[in-house]
């Protein structure tokens, strides 16, 4: 679904709106507690601050459990970022530990509608192939 970021929406608000819509379509397969939603919203807000150049230059740790939606939040944030005319000058770098993680992330992002030419990967020379 192509959605242009509304002028009054922030990246954080747009990301959370998209996620709530996506997660609602999953029905009972994915039901987040209020605490989990708070963690997802914190992650989206942190990503917005990074895109706006307002984040501290430090690490951000999201301690949400596996499968809660951290990766999906990043993919959805990238959709919001790409649809924001105010952020045309902003890029993103996503780091992964393994080639399999890179492949999975890119596949999920492509399935979510991110353009194929929006990706590049660099791996250690011992990990190429």
C-alpha cells in the first residue's frame, strides 16, 4: 500500500499507524500488550529522532522479545521515511550480523513495497558469495 506521509504526521506517528493497521490484519496471530506497543513506539520515536538529526549519538537498545515486531518496525519506518517529502535528504543504514539476516530483511522490505534499488549490502571479504 502506497501512503504519502500527511503534512501533520510525524515519521513516528505514520510508522505506528501503519504498524497498527498491519498488525490488526493479522488477527490473533500477533497481539501486542500495551507494554510491547510502548516499546514499538519508543523504537519508532528513536528512529524519527535519528532521521531528524535530533538523536543523541549513542546506542539505542530495544529489549523487546523476538517476534514482537522490531524488524517490521524498522521496515515500516523506512516506508514512512521514503514517503516523507520533508526527509528526501535522509538516508538509512541498517546493520545485520549474517548474510541470512540481510537476505531476510531485504525480502521483507521488498514485500512491504520498498523499491529494489533502495538497497546495497557490504559484507566482510570472508563472507562474500
